[in-house]
C-alpha cells in the first residue's frame, strides 16, 4: 500500500472518530440541559394550613364602617383582624395580666387565619399571594408588660410556616392599653400578589 493511500485511510478513521466523539459530546450536552428535579412543595396554601392542624375560617362580616380588604396595584391590604375561632373571640384580656404570652401567641395565629380568610375572599385563592410584606401587631398590654415582640412572633412564625421564605416580612409590634371588643391581639397585613 502506498504512503498516500495509507494516509487517506488514517485520515478517514480519524475523521470518523472525530464525528463519533462530536456526537457523544452533543448527546451529553443535550442530556445535561434537562431541567433539574425540583423538590419544592406544590401543595396549596390551604393544604399547608390544614397540615398545621388548622382550618381556614369563614371571612367575618365587618361590624363597623370599613372594608376588610383592598387590592391596590399588586398589593393586598387587610384591615386589622381580631382572634376569632368558630365565631368566638380567643383569649380576651391583657397580656401580662390575665393573658399569658403563649395564649396571646395563639390569639395571634387566629388573627393570621382570619386575615387569610379575607385574602381568600378577595382573591378567590390564597395561591395568588406572592409574599407577606408588612405585619402590624397591636397587643393589649398590662402595665409593665414589654414583651410585645414575643407575642408578635406567634403571627410571624406562623406566616413563615405557611409561606416559607416568602412569609418573612417587615413588622411593627405595638403595645396598647385597650383593643376593640376587649381582644388581646389585633393584626393588620400587607401582601404582595403574583403578577
């Protein structure tokens, strides 16, 4: 065999090998561009609430001259919510007096649930909420009580349990001498909505 023909055979083999190698690289590239598996929960917000041992209550009818919720732009504003469970007020009184911090934290969770009930009524589904933005917590406080932030944690931690990272929010915790209907806690909310 001549040197020229031998060279041609070697070039052909080299070219074929290069083609096979290219196909292998392309196939690997195509495989690597598949979307990675996501372990994020696809449960609805209401399902998450039920998993925490709570049911979303019915949205209460306002007893005074205001609207309970308002959508403006991509934000939802919820008027101050009191802790109602089954239509009955929860843990009335003053924190640091006849109401313990733990009881007030439970009241704060019911404020969250009542706020979310109004959010559902306004939006049709809680799954339209993108994140919690601002929570203002009013705590009926006995003289000398200074742990309003601990009471507010009852609401804040609950929102994070429900919405995950999107439940984190800015917050004010305010001690007051009296609240409407003698409740121990009242909370108002601002949520950002999905576009």
